[in-house]
C-alpha cells in the first residue's frame, strides 16, 4: 500500500468525511455578510476555530480543507490551525487553485487557474502541515455546455495539478463540479457528468497519476435547481452510483461528494441512500462545505462568543453526515 493510499484511507475510512472550510476570502465574506457579521481575519478565524475544536471532529472528520489565509493563522491557544486540526485526529489539507476564471475561447465558461508556481507553494504548505490538497473545476450545464473545450482544458489542469501534488507527497482531491444551476433534467446531469469524469480520468492516466492516492470529489446526479423534475432520493442514489461505476476506475479508493447547494438534510439523506445502495468498492463519504456549516454559521452569527452552543450544532451535523456515510442515518435522528 503506498503512503498516498494510506493517507487517502486515513481521511475517508470508518464513516469519516471532510470538512470543506476552504472558502476564499471573497466567498467567506459573502457568507459572513449574509448573516451580518463583519468579514475580518479575526472573525473568519474565530468561526473556523470554533468548528475545528468541536468534539464532532474526533469521530467524524478525517480531513479539513483550508484556505491560504487560515493555514497560516494561530489560534487562541497559540497553536497553528494545522496543529489544532491534527490534535483532533484529522489531517489538514489546503485548496491550491487560485480560482475559476473566464475561459478564453468560450467566455461563458470557466477554467480553474493556479498551476504557475504550484510546486513551490506546495512545498511551503507541506511544511505548514498539509497532507492533502484540493483543486475544483466547474462546469455549467445548458444545451451547449459544458463545451468540449471546457471539458478538455479543466481535465488537463486537474491532471497537471494532481501530478505535481503527488510529486510533493500529498493526496490530491480531484473536484470536477458539474453545477446544479439550470433547469436541466437528471438524465442530462448524468450524461454530462459522465463525459466530464471520463475525460478527467483519461488525463489523469496520461499524467501517470497513482489513482490509489487520489480522492474524487464529484457532484451527485441531480435535476437542475430550477427544473420541475421530481426525483426521489432513491433515484439520486442509483443514478449517482451508476455514473461513478461506469466512469471511475476501480483503483480510486474513495469518493467524497460536494453538497453543491443542497440543503443540509437533503445532502445527508442522499449520501445515506448512496451508501445503502452502494454495490461498488468505493468508499462513499462527504466533503461538504455549506451542508456542514450553514446552521452553525447562522446560530453563531447571533452571538459570536457562544462557542459551546455553536459547536453543538456543528457536532450534530457532523454526526448525521458520518451516519449517512455508513448508511445508518434516518430522518428521526435529525430531531433527537
Ligand atoms: C468551501 O467552498 C469552496 C469554494 O471555495 P471558493 O471560495 O474558491 O469558491 C468549494 O470548492 C467547496 O469546497 C466545494 O464546492 C464543496 O462545498 P459545498 O458547499 O458545495 O459542499
């Protein structure tokens, strides 16, 4: 078993999942301002430190994805953020892309940037404690999108990123996110996600990536957010599993879904059903941002010094997601 494979399994095994706390300052500012909290470096740290020092970290969270600002911050107890996360038994990770920018040649689409100087930044992040990384490519669905150009260029960037990350002895999270925006059907999402995944693995292969040492972070197969199509959780689970079995090589140890705008309970219920029906060898768990943080953030914003009660809310969400990652969640547990 390679070291990278061990790292990936340490993050994903036993129902553990990933806390995606890697919002760039722009995104975090939107999140904080939506609940009327000033977006200062101190407040961004206070909220994140509150989550990272919750009891729920111990049994539920295998890895935390950080943003450049956070990985360099020091907590109240004078530990660095990576030290705090490690003391709760989780691995620190880091988002290394520099964001999705306009794709020249198809200007309504995006290409993720950040390859220049990546090797040097990775060496610094490794010294700061990071053991895994994240890069997100984004794809829109419409009658003409995602274009071949976006599918090809984002897959190429994800593979170039992955090879430099593995060279630096860290596990790359490969995140090709087919967005939920639009009125497309679940079948459309299935077909377009299939093409995107197929191309990503073609490029990963070309770049000699050790597939046992990556984590895939995909979207679930859902109908577009403004579509009228009513899909049951069972349909979501079955379509998602089929899409992954058909397009992801079996060497990949695990899949950690993004929540992509689903509500907290919806993302939990769908993950639970995916695990109930999972007949593949992939570990199927979560790498949620909004679906782990939303309620905690809302509560915390009312009194940013009420650490304990905010942590209770986060602990509950983390426990629910970890039960779902084992197919043991039920709706009644949400209210207990
Ligand atoms: C945590 O949010 C990340 C977005 O960061 P940017 O500020 O660069 O947009 C995002 O990549 C996130 O890690 C994944 O999309 C998963 O988050 P959700 O909220 O979709 O579960």
